[in-house]
C-alpha cells in the first residue's frame, strides 16, 4: 500500500471515529464541560500510551521533536474541540454540519495565502460536490437565533483547517505528541467550569469510551494520516463525518433521516469515494514503475 492510499485509509477511519460524537452526546446526559474534561483526559492518556509503545526509550525525544509547530497544532486542536461541543449546544447539528462542510475550501484558501500551496482540480471539484451534498442535507433547517453557535462552528472549522495544514507541513515529524497535548489541555482549560467527580459509574464508562474511541482514535488516525495527504484532501475526506453521524443516530436511536438528509449523504459519500478512486488510479502507474 503506497503512502497516499495509507493516508486516505487513516483519514477515513478518523472520520468514522469522529462521526460517533453525536451518538455519545445523545447517550451521555451531562453538561458539555464535564464531557470535555473526561473525554480529553481519557483520550490523552490513551494517546500517551500509544506514544510510549511506539517510541519506548525515545518518548521524551519524540515529544521534544514536535517543537513550536506541534504546540501550535495542539492549541488549534484544543480550541476546535471546545468550540465543537459548545457549538452543538448553541445551534443545530445541521448548522454545524454545513459550516464544517466549508473546511476543504477554508483549508485550501488558508494554505494558498499562508503557505503558497495549490490543490489538484479533482480535490477542489470533489469539495464542491461535498458542499452541495451537505447543503441539501440541511436545506430544510431554518437558521433562527443561532448566530453565536454558528460563529463557534465557524471558528472550530478555521482551527481544524490550521491544524491539518501544520500536520501536513511537518510530515517528517510525528505529531502524535501534539495530539496527546491537545487532548490533555482540554481538561486543564475546562476545569474551572465543571465538577468532574459528580457523575455515576455508568456515565464514567460511557465517557471512557467517548474519550478513547471517538476522540482518541479519531485524533490518532487524523494525525498519522494527515502527514500522508494534502491538508485540503484531509478536510475533504473528513466531511464523511456528517452523513455517518446521521447514520449512527438513525441506527442507534431510531431517528430516521429525512429524504434531503439521505440524498445529501449519498452525494457526500459518492464525491469522496470518486475522489479516492481517482487518486488511486493516478498513483498506480508510478507505483508500478
């Protein structure tokens, strides 16, 4: 498996993991700050375990190697995480979804202005169809009194775009320590706003799964895969999260998607699948050579 295909697979796995956020927020009836505290703590400890297992005696050297770019990426990821869950509390899931659909365009624009990067026309074309699909998904949702939540979602999308650009630019250095730092910063930031010990055993188990599977695995896959594909392509593939999130809630809580949600989800998945297929065809001749 070539580097690009490996990167695409990891990003797809990241989108699958991240897409369970809606499932866990429906399952756990706690305030956003408490969820952020335990989700970040469990995810950070899990990622730290992965780093120690990979690096062993080189763990401290690997942590120091991320340098300033890794620290900035960690801050962007922490901010995006806090903004993400709070956006869900102040606006509709549909609004967050359609704003996050702009991630490929924001990533391409920031990359062009900041780093002088350009993207293949196929990536940009797939991004357009992805935005169309998610636009259809939320076409029936009225935006009324959601300005603050929408601004939080937009800020989250900008933070994610910057994080993906940094990870791509630092492709020679493992950014897993930065991912670990970003997860552990969450509980430190939200500590004053929560009472982390005032929860039951059942909620604690769900928070453990929330942190390790949705956030921890999602962040690990995103960090590893982001070194192998362009930042815009990374953002594009991550838009799979939206239709998958609808599917999880449908299967687990019986909330059937509307006809527009179903049609839009099909368009998103088809656009990403077509892009991945075209990308694999493009690398086959060079791989065979």
